[in-house]
């Protein structure tokens, strides 16, 4: 059974299955090739006839995942084609006027795709929400600061997708006045960055950030150093023309080498870049200010925010990779020292709070708090200064996998949110029998938020957090001693 939707750009034929209509691979912008490769996104060209929208569209070109372990556990599908600036829509009724959920995938602004099958929006559509999953430019094309062209092109792609939603989602049964943006990891960082992006103002009305924060932005100087290193390694000028002439495989391979060199922490010149190597830049135009500073002055205050983290984010990068087995005191000190803190003092603080923790436990706790836990609190605190409502959560279910040491790690919550536990993506992390009732609860909470309600109190002065687990509950200030260790640092 097929169904068609006619838009100003043309007519698209989707698929109907179990009461859900899906339209995949619909372009929201022109193909970013040729003169448009490093340019701001342009409107999609009109299409003739009826276009098949029954399958995912092309994925955005970018470097492969640098870790073979991560590529196996949470793989990125690759679909060839010219225009990766496309999106997919799931709806129960094209004639309705339903709230809209727009998902921005993660991947460190370098990898990832909206074609991951665990992001299937059928459960949202089943529960009365129009779901949209977008792709956007990554890595060099999306986020490298390049003289002679606009910065934050990947962020501008996200804004372009939201404008497309505003202008077209009614044809799919969505209400453009009730749009929630959401994302995980770099997608969650994107959400919090969009809250402070003037060009995105009015394009969404609620926001959900999973395991992301507003601190993942570069200053222009930091971004320039990354560009200079990449171009020096390639032996080319710092211009869109010179970079555009480099074969894609070489460009991506060299960027991965730069990322590896920066993250190794051996060269003192990279000490200030202790977060992601490629990420949005505070360019004074697309992103005028650091997001967290902007929140305190009211940026994004008109959008309610659901924001949270997983209890053991860094378990993903520590347990399956074998790092846990290699950690000793000198290595722990060296890794913590890269975070811009006194490593012995920080380790001693956590050791006092976690007296039974081994080196891996300490590393995961410190890294998780630095990466997302504390920056998320800082973002919420800044929003509260402007009177903005924020609702906090923690995903705390511990899977039995990897000897029970993995914990509630990075990405683990995603199939619970989408109610796609049967999907193979990430299955080795959660095991053979993940708790469906928890997925019912968490997915239901996301549907409720998108629809305008929340079942737990705002974070507020009492620092209230909804903890999702086999027995979910609201807790007060889950990690006061740990978060306090970062005062004046984050």
C-alpha cells in the first residue's frame, strides 16, 4: 500500500504499515556538492512526477568511526547518493494536526546518520506524534571553520531542516506550532546550541537534550587551529577551493588523524581543546555567544527543556574497549590531567566519595561528570536565572552485559526512547532481555513532553531529577559532592 503527499517541491510516495505512514529520504535542501559543498544550505530543487520515498535517502559523507569497537556496537549505515540533506517522516494521519518530534542524531559532529534503524519513528506515530529524523553535514563540510565561507554549516543545515518542517509538516499531519527538537550526544549538543542560535528562533517550541551539553563549542581561535593543522597535514591552502579539491577519502582519513593527535594529549598546543575536536564555533554570527552564557540572558527561555544524562556515560568508551583493564594510577592521573584540573586532587575527591571504586570506576565517574553531567547542570542553572523551565532526568538501568560493568552507558537509552528494543542496533550493549516496561515508561514520558505535559517537577532549587530504572523515582541532587568538585572549572 502506498500513499502520496504533495509539497511545493513535488510529490512523494511513502509506505503504510500497521497504521503508520512513512516518507523517507525527502530532501529539505539542495545537494551540497560542487559550489554548494561548503556553502550555506539552499532550497531543494523541484522534482517532476512522483518520487519514491519508501526507503532511507543517501547518508552524509564523513569519516568512518575511529574505533572498530564502536563501529561494531553502534554502527552507522552508509547509503550512497548525492544529497545527504534529507529527512524522514512518520505519521499516523496526514489529515491531522499533531505535535511534532524532530530528532537530530549524534556522532561527535563527525560521524552518524539519521538512517540508523533504532531511530524509526513508528512508535511516536502510533502514539499520536509526527516524528521527523534529519541528516546534516558533518566533519569538514559541516563544522570546520574555513576562511571564505560561512561557519557552522552543519548547524545551518539543522536550521534549514526546521524551516522545512515549519513550511511542510502540515502536509504530513503535523502542527508547525508544536515542534519539539530532540537529540542525543552531538544531537543533544546541537539542541542546546540551537537554543542560543538566533536563526532557529521560533522554529521549535520545546527541546529535549540527551547526554549533550551547551559547552561543546569552540572559540574562533580554537577552531582556526584545527583547520590550520588539517590543511598543513594535507599540504593545501585554508580555503574551500583547496579543501574541495582533496579526494574525500584522503580528507576524511587526515581529519581522523588530526582528531587522534589532539585527543592523545601529548602536544601542549592542544591542551585547550579538551572536548570535541570538531564542533560548532562561536563565530559571532550564526552562533553569537557561548550557549550557556546566552541562556542566562534569556536565550531559549521560551522553550521548555527536558535534559538529562546516563548514570555511567563513559562506560561505553571504557569497558568494551578494554581500557578498564589497562588503567592504573599513573594512567588515571594522565587521563584526568587532560581535563584541565589537578588530577591528584580530583581523583582524591572522587575516591573519598566512592571508597570502593577501582581505577576504571573513578575514570568513568570523572569523565562522565566532565563530559555531560556537570555541564548539563550548569546549563539548567543558567536557564533558571532567566526563569526558564527545565526538567531533568537520569537513565540509570544497568544492563547485565560485559560482566555487569558497563552500567547505564552512552547511547543505551536511545532504543528505550524510540521503543525500538527489538532493533539490532546497540543490542550487544543492552543484552537479550532489556526491560520493555522501562521502554514503555520512558517512551511515554517523551510522548507526554512533546504533547505538552511532564509527570515530574522542574529541576528548580531542590535540584529534582527523574531517575529512570526498573523502579523509577524522583531524586534530589543525585551527585552533590561530585558536581561540587567542578565549581570554578565548568
